């Protein structure tokens, strides 16, 4: 499970509706779960990453993107656009 602090940042800093915020949390969990596998599915990581892109512009969450990008770089080259 991702940290409560990260969830708080997503809910406090993002202007998105609550249901979208919950989806962001789920996508982060999806990436985390894939990275815990012996053979992560690159396509799942890519799909989840692309769904998180709207968070890249939220102040206070950009550091999260850098951390996740570092984790997934061996499986998928993240695009921040």
C-alpha cells in the first residue's frame, strides 16, 4: 500500500474529483504491484503511468513522479507530456 502521506497529498493538492483521485491511488498501486513481480508486465506499467499524467502538474506531487519514473525506467521510459 502506498503511504498515507502520499494519499493525503493527492487528495489535498489535486483539484480533480474524489473518484479520479481514488483512481490515481489505484494506478500507483498497480505500478507498485507490477514492480514487485519477477517479470513485470510492461504494458500494464505503461497504461497505469499514462493515467497518472494529469498529476504531473500538481504542486507537491512532482517529486512522486520522479520517484515512480526512477522505478519504472527499466520497464518503460516515462513521458511527462
